[in-house]
């Protein structure tokens, strides 16, 4: 489903080039639950963003079912992403001036199937039925991440990418987020999660260890 070939990313900054990822080749099949582990700075976020069609590689290709993500023009790539890929960020990335329901529906825009009934249903399942009309500023970290999880699930994507999704959560909310990733996986979805913690690794069918921008090992 996902084929990464010789993926490289160099960030060009005023202070010089930062080689964040180099020569990463990887194949991820539909239905896998992959944990990406590695110390801070090892390239986890960079890797996830490139798989998510959000960050153009400096070299190499990412193919999703044979489609080369970065050969598409921007708008086409955005539509492809909205339809196929859900993303959960470590810092939530909710739109501050929209309420929770609209934050979830934002995901629907580009895919054209944003369905307010589905959004309400997801928010209910995530225990946020009483928070639908609150803005993110009024929510706890756990509630924000549950809202972000609803947003990621809205378009019934094929894959969910989650970047240290429980890094800022208390154990109860962390467990809630992980259980929704597990359910998505059990229903046939593909999950790729960058993580430090053992809990996500226990759910994973494969763990990839990154170090200094390369795959150290994959088990
Ligand atoms: N926008 C950026 N500009 C410059 N360097 C960056 C940028 N984003 C990440 N990096 C660098 O790239 C490397 C990998 O970062 P990242 O992918 O965020 O790793 P991780 O998620 O594992 O902590 C680090 O050395 C980091 O400092
Ligand atoms: Mg990171």
C-alpha cells in the first residue's frame, strides 16, 4: 500500500543544512499497525509528514497504492490526502476559532463528504457530545486530542498517521486515543504511529527504530 524509496529530507536553514532523514526505504502493507520509535530528533515527525503528503522529500518517492504523492499538483495531492489519510498531531492543531464540531468537519471540506451526522456520531463515541459547541481553548489536552481523533476519522481514511499522539496526555486519555487507533486497525485500517511509549508498541504489528535519520532496525 505504501512504498517509500530512498526517501531523504534535508532542511535548509540559515544556520546550514540539517539532514533529517536519508535513504529510507520501506514498504507498509494495508492492515499493518506500525510503531515508529527513536529518540527525539531521529526523524519520526519528518517521516510521518512525508508519508502524509504534507512535506515534499528532498529525494526519493512515496507511493500510495502506486500513486506517487509528490508527482501530483498541490490541490490534487490535498484531495488525495483528505480522502485517504487521517493525521493526529502531537500538539492537536485544532483551529482555535472554530468549535469542536466544525473542527471535525474541517477534514470533510476537501474530500467533499463531510457529514455532520457522522461527525456528531464520532464525537459521541469519543465522549465529547457535551463539548461539540465549545472552542478548543475551553478543552483539556485529552479532549483536544479526542477531537483531533474524530477529525482524523471523519473521512474514513485508509491510513491514520499519529505523531506521538499521547505525548501530552494523562494515562486515561492516552488509553482512549490508543483504543480508537486499535479499533480503526481492527476494522481493517492501517496505522502508523510515532511513539516513545510502550503502550502503542504493544498494539503494533511491527516496530521500526529510527536513529539519526535512518532505519536502525525493523522488527
Ligand atoms: N523545519 C525544520 N527546519 C530545520 N530542521 C528541522 C526542521 N524540522 C525538523 N528539523 C530537524 O530534523 C531532525 C529530525 O527532526 P524530527 O523529524 O522532528 O524528529 P523527531 O520527530 O524524531 O523528534 C532534527 O535534527 C530536527 O532538529
Ligand atoms: Mg517529532
